[in-house]
C-alpha cells in the first residue's frame, strides 16, 4: 500500500507489483485505471508508482475532475 499526501485528503492506494520475464517489475494501481509504471527493482518500482500516482491525481486536479477514491 502506498500513501500519497495531498492538500485536501490523504488516500491510500493498493498497488500490484508484477515481476516481468525480462527482469524488473511492473507496478499497477487497480483503483486508478491506466496508472502503470515500471522499475528495475522492487524499491525502484515502489518509488516510480508514488510518482505515477501523484501525476495521475495531479492531472485530475488540473482538469478540475473528481479524484478517484480508493475502495474501502
């Protein structure tokens, strides 16, 4: 689970780390469709997914759309 601090709320999103046959890990955020990234190590994938979540949410805020809340 990754915590992303935000000005209005603090959400916790579950992530999935999938090992890839060629090496490294794909990180997916099931609650945020299309929020996917990659890292060569588990630690790198976790750092990359934090950045991907921030960018994903930032795009919603920029376009004044509701940020998808994680499932309870």
